[in-house]
């Protein structure tokens, strides 16, 4: 099969950049900002993060069902990407620039709208990417380009306020949110327009007619998908426990208030440069073996954070680089490519392209992992008596609890995910057999 042009992959990947640029501050800085600056209780923030994902049980499968059945002159994916952009932009504006007196109600309402907008955009967008090629290795290129664009967005979310801090001495969580929010609002419409204009639709669309409940039953009989989504969810719960705790760990354990943006910059640089390595490594040893290596690698590295304490900010750097490289594999480049292969198995069984329904389930797992991980982090911080407003009230017990939560508890999830993914059945040979069977069916 002919390889896609780099220019096509570049234009397709653009949408992921502003989305990830906005999601990064939401998961890293919004919890601390609303807890410390707006005095929203930690347990309420955790509950808000969790409850909104319950709603995704309805919205994500519904969006997948609708996208697979959308028929317009512009295709079934592009219209939803366009329609979701203003919803995302308005939600980011309200969350990042809250009005005076904003509290838990404001946070819940606009986190919910952000979730709806993200669902409308990413489920059709990711399904679109899976349909750009049916080649085993080409799909890794597609997800690799998209992952790199997403990491560029996350990196920009750190570099912009970091530069502002160094050059203009502008610091603080509110400054980070203001600068990143403004940039996202400018970049989003440009990226969406270029992606929709320059990227082709699927060349071989297969309309879906299977009823949604029957489709879900078929999906959950797909053993490879169940194993893959299980491993992905478990691993990302672990990763998302660390995400909102990053700012707390650096400020209160390392005593480096305001420097979290610099360490996170190194994390995402390592994440970005590692993606081509994981794509190449997967082509040599197979996607699921590369996936296992990345999970075991981060599981072994993370407990080293437990050794750090007051004044150990730069000692954090080596561990941060290793975890950033690992996350480039298990959270970015590999699982989305593996997911496209799983969809081929489903199409062989039911005779339809139900890519968006699979990506809806994946989106729910991804957002559910983010919500559960973030909620667990906030609930556990509250349980150990950590005070996010008055730092001086935290004693050795509270600081030890924060260190353990950030450093060691995530590894339990990473190793568990590796155990689930160990017997993942779709190899390059098996995928070639599936594609041959699908090609034979099309010729009948």
C-alpha cells in the first residue's frame, strides 16, 4: 500500500495540538487553582471530576453511534470536528478566566461542557485517522504524527508561561491559565480549518447499520479490544493520579513553588522526542511488545520520586526524563495504532465500519481514567488531611502521604496494565490475515 504523504499526516495531526494544549492545564493546574485560589474543597473537586465521567457513559457511545451514521457531502467525521470547536473554545474561556465569585458550580458546569465538546471532536477525529490507512505499520505513522502534535501542544502550554516567567517575571497559576487559554483560543480555529481543508476523508467508508446495543455486545466479545482497553485504562489511571499532584509535589515536597512548569517542560520534551523511537521500535518487535516495554519502564522509574525531598528539584530531572520517554509509548504512539487494528477484527466479524463507536468506548476509558485518577488523587489528599490553602499546616505525615501518592502508588497500576496487555493477540501476521479476509470479502 502507498504511504501517506508527510504533508497529509501533518495537516491531519494539527487538531490534536490545541486540544492537548487546553487539556494539559485542565488536568494539571485547574485542580490546584480552584482549590488554592478559589477555595473549592479538594473532595468536591474530586467528586466533580468523577461525576462528569458518569455522564460520559451516555455521551461517548451516543457520539460514536451518531458519527458512524452521519452522511453529508463533507463526510461523516469533518462536520463534527468543525461543530465542536466553538464549544471547546467557550468552555476553555470560562474555566481559565472564571468570573469573580466562581466556585464549585462554575467548575462543574464548564468542565461538563468541556467534556461534551471534547467528545464531539475527538471521537470522529480519531475514527477519521483510523480510516486514513488499513496498513499495520502506516497506522503507527498516523498516530505517531498525531501524538507528536499533541505533545507539541502540551509543551507549548509549558513553554509559553515559562518564557513569560523568565523574561517578564510573570508567575502564578492564574498567569499560566491566562496565557495558555489565550493561545489556545487563537490557535484552535486555524488548526481545525487546515485539518478539515487539507485532509481527505476515508477512501472506503462502510456505513454502519448495526443497532447500538448489539454493536456494543459484538465489541465486548472482541477479546483483543477488551484486553487493550483494559490495559490502557489501568495504566492511565496511574498516570492521572500523578498529573494533578505534580504541582503539589514540587511546591510542597521539593519546596520549589512556581517551578513546576519547568520540570513539566522537560517531561514533554522527552515525550515528544521519544515518539519516533517508539514507532520504529514497534516496527521491529511488534506493537504490543513495545507497549509492554514502555509500561514496565515507567513502573520501575516512578518509585524513585520517593527518594526526593526539600531542595531536590533538579534531582527530579533524570526520573522525569525516563517517565516522559515511557509515556511517549504507552500513552501516545502505540495504543491508538493498536486500536485501529482491533477495529479491523470487528469489521471482519460484523461487516461494518464502526470505528467511531470503538473510539467512543476508548474516549470514555481515556476520560474515565483521567477522572478516576484525578479524583483518587484529590480524595486521598483530603483523606490524609493535606491542606492546599495553608501550606504551613502540613506536617511530616501529610508530606509523606503526598510523596507516596505521587511516586509509588502509580506503579501498581503500570505493572497491572502490563499484566493485562501481556497476552494481547494481534501481531503483524494476524493483522495481515484479517486484512486479507476483508479484501477478499470486498471482491465478492
